[in-house]
C-alpha cells in the first residue's frame, strides 16, 4: 500500500492539468478506503479484546451503548490494567464512571474509578448525575456542582508522580459544606490538599494523617448532625462523641473528613486542653504547626489512638499520644 501511494505521489509530481486532477481524486479515494479498512480492523480487534476479557454478554451491551472510540479506549485500558478489568466485571457502575473521567490520567487509577462508582451506587445513578459535573481540563479532573447557575467548584483531581492528589476548599460550616469532602471515606491511598491542610488516606479511604499550620483563630459553624453521623458511620461506640481533629474554634472543617468517633472523656478532656493551648497561642499571634496521626486497630474504622506532634511559634516541638479507648 505504501508503494502504491508513493507511485501516485511521483505521478502527481510528473503530470499536470487534467491528468494531475484525476490522479488526485484516485489518491484521495484510495486514502479514504485505507482509513476505513484500518478503522474497521481496529474496531474488530477492540471487540475481540472486549469479548475475551469481559465476556460476550457484557461486551454486547457495551457495543450497543458506546461509540467506536470509547470501545477502543476501553479495550486498551482493560488489556493493560487487570485490576480495572476486574472492577468493570464486578461493578456495574464502574464503566459509567470511567467514561465520566474522560482522558485524564486519574481515569486509569482503580481507586478513583471505584470510589466514585460506590458513591454513584449509594446515591443512585440519576441523583449522582444530576448532582455532579465532571470535566477534564488537560490531565486534571475538575468536579463541580451541577445545580444552579453557578457551578460551584468541589475538587480538582490529578496525578503528581505516583500520587493521587485532590485539591479542594472546605465549606463555611453549618449547612454550607463541600459534598466531596463530606463523605464517610475519602479516595483511598490519596493526598488531599484542603485550604491550608494536607490529609493522607489509608487503603480504605480513612484519614491516617492530617497536618498543617494554624495562623489565626477562625470559628467555623459546627454541624451537630454531621457529628452524630460520623459516630455511627465510622464505627463509633454508643458513648462516643463526634470529635473534630481540628476544632471549629481553630478554623477546623465541619465536613465529615475532619470528624471521628472520639471517647467523651478524651474529647472533653485532654484533647480539649490541647485545643485551648493552641487557641491561646493564636490569640497571641503565634502560629501553630501540627501533625496528627490516626492509629486504627485491625479493620476498625474507629481510631484507637491519636499521635499529635505540634510546635507553637517560639517554643519547642511537643508530641502527645491520646488513647481513644
């Protein structure tokens, strides 16, 4: 085929007038047919991959539902990523979510696809699709609210090296909450950068570390309903309270990522005393540098211990370990 095209090009260069025009038309016709053949072969190859990897029944549904380009991309994805293939087979919403993520790099991350697939299952597909607007901006995934004239920014998700990084701003508190952050679990094995905080998550999506710098006391309106939900949704005891990792009086969020089941004695005792020390430092215009590590036992969603390291400006660094039992 390359030889035929080359001969036609040479002929075009050595002819003129009507002969050249005729040769051009022949060349264009041949090129169109070649592209159609290549496209058809590529599509047929993709269908073979889908049927081999996903089975005939699921493949036939996908062929009816999606166009050729999506099917080719899907075939390439599952042939390169066996974990994604397993997810597509076991989770009916996974392919729908994967398509929403477009050509972003995080569309290849099983953790991200599975996370939003489970969210879609909890909320229902119709409600989920009405609530969130997914848009790719280069390699980044941008999520906004879909309701109202103003499409409020909820999160920007991207890859940084091997890390999944989510950038977001928390709400003002009370009923004004960022829905992406107000979830029982966050995206597993990820890094969240929320205002001036950095949060790292476990393989299950629990918060395992929160760090940052407090610059001023900024009282955020609390949401008692979210506090109560955090207790029973995160495996709390009947005597637990919804304790803030960073208190509202210190500018801590009212979204659920910042709230965990905490024993009443700890929440109102030693942890509260530490928060008071931090508040006084901020009132004296001293910044507070902190890192809180959450320790979980086995499969429990409830932290058993908190390891807090902090340094008030002008003072020595301190480390405290709080038992949550």
